[in-house]
C-alpha cells in the first residue's frame, strides 16, 4: 500500500539503458546534441525512451555540467507588439539550435540584482538582452561568472559583450526622404530619446537628413516610446501644423493615428503623413495601413544566437558589433 501511495516510480536513464541494451553513457550521448553515437544506438535509445515515457532532466544535468542548456532572454516593454515578435523569433531560433529559452521580464525600475540572481541560479549557458532592458550590471556580473552575453539594439560598449544593432542611420534617412519626396515640409520626429538608444539614433538621423534636404525638423520628446505617448502627443502635433511625422516605433505611431482619427471620418483627418518603425503585424491592419521601416526580427535572432554560440566557444574574443539592414514598407499613411 505504501508504494501505491507514493505513485509510479520515475523512469531513469538506467531504465532506458536496460531496455535499449546499451550503457547509461550511451543514453546520455544519444540525448546530447553533436555527441558521438551511432545512428543505430541513438534509434534504440529513442525507442526505449518513448516506450518508457522517459524525459531528460536538463536541470539535473546542469548540476553535473555546471551549465544548463538554458539561455536567458532579458526583455522589457512587453506591451509593445514588436517585443513579442522579437522574443518569438529568439525563442524559436534558440530551440532550433538545441537551447531552451527562459524569459526574464524586467523594466527600468526593476531590481536588476533579482534578474541576475535568476540567471545565475539556473546556470544559464548565455544571456540575450533586448532593447530597453537595463544591461550594465547584468553584463558585469554575468561576465564575472563566465556567462556569454549578446545585446540587441543597445549602445552599451562592454568588454567581451557582443551586440546586434538595427541600421538606425538608414532608417532615419529613409523616413525623411520618403516624407519630403511626398510633399511634407513641416516635419518632426517623436521619441523618448532618454530611454531608448535606438529611438535616439533614429530620430537624430531623421533630423540630420531633413537638414541636409534644407528643412528644419523638430524633435517632439515624449516620456515613453509607447501607444499612450503617441496618442497624447498627437494633439500637439496638430496644433503645430505639422504635415510629416516619424515615430520611433509603430506602437507609438498607432497611438498617433488613433488620436488623429478619433471622432473624425477619414476625409476629415488632419493632413499629416505618419511613418513608424518595426513593421509590427498591426501596421498592416486596415485601421492603420501604416508606412513603416521594417527591421528583420528573424535575422536579428539568427545573428544574435550565432554570436552567442561563438562566444561560448571562444569567450576571450574582442567584443563584436553587427548591423542588420532595414527597409521601407509603403502603405497608406505616407
């Protein structure tokens, strides 16, 4: 009766080895990517594991190896649809490369030490830090523990920490050129320049390109690069008589458009061309049809994880920076 109360015994690698007729070491190699094991042995192990309902305990394995197959993804601004898209691509690519993503949400106000503690307690193999997440303390302590790190769209230059950065200079140029060539003359960029490295770079590039074309554009500063900031800023844009606006991201641009449309028919909307950045799924919705600058999440994920894996293999390499391309997606708003 006591055994029944305890429930069924957990299947172990020893059980799999016995049924498959191989050693326990062979079972371990069969479930280790790129390990040396014959196809015949691997198939026997997989078949036995399936029959017994065996699952590899990766956390237990990490205690032995001092490092797990987990990769921490540190992200803030999860209300932004672009962040969701970015995390999805990172997660899918990590799984394809035989890693297991662990998401650690954070914010500017969060206790960074808590995030660091979670990363190190799970013995992660590496860390990817996305835009808007606070990286410096995380990077310093993880580096001290020998944990490789890659930053996406962040300006922090930290020894032995690699970065993937979207081509914000080209993004600003594309937005300015498109607005000017479509007749806009009273121009502005909207960004929370003190919060986001990429928003600041995009808006600065946009303003500089406008000056090159003989037009003096202005920077309309907001608190956050989010929907609410765009919605609240739209009234001020109208009062200034602007006819061309470049928003730091699509999330903000959607807020601007919704405020412009509020209580009006499409024919009565102020004559203002709007361009966003990121090409989130909502940008193509009929309610917005937003002209935007696309940055490729899939390519960023692939390159970030490529840098992470090479950093795992050679931790003492000089810090590297790779830029990913952008492209203009033309729709109704500009």
